[in-house]
C-alpha cells in the first residue's frame, strides 16, 4: 500500500480533491447561469484525474507498459468511481443530486485523457 502512495501521490491528492468537490455545498455564483457549465467542470476533473493516473503509471513503470493494468487503473476505475459518487450524491445527500449527464461528462473526461495519454504521451515514455 505504501508503495502505491509513493508511486501515485498526485493521483491520490486529486482523488481526495474530487471527493471534496463532489460533496461540499457549492456557493451560488454567476457561473450558475451558464448552461451546462458544470458538465465542463466534470470533464476537466476526470480528465485531470485519469490523466494524472496515466502519467504516474508511465513514470513508475518505464519499460513495463501493460495495457490491461493501465486500462483498469486509469479508465475503468475512474469511471466506476464517478458512478459511485453520483449514486452517493443522489441517495445520501439532501443538497446534491446524482445526474446521468454528470456521469457521462466524467466518462468523457476519462476517455479524452486516455486518448491523449495513449497516443501522444505514451510514445515519449515507451
């Protein structure tokens, strides 16, 4: 476990930040008036999370790239994590609600991060 903390410190920090942002009660801002602005925020949060997982994996596994491992760790798990967050928001909070479009935006962020990492960043590492 400590090995994972050493290999993925920024990813863990981003996970904790996403958890905080997912459950705090946001203040009202003028950006609330911008239609679907929150979806852009969701894409960015999960693009950052998945992108950092890809980067830290590539950094700590130079020469040992295993597509199955990175797919599970940087694609499947963040998507499942975002689904769990949406379900908890819907059923365990009174001030937040789960939203399928938020889940879709989260998934888009993960997929975009995967495309960028696999086709543009991976060739520099492997």
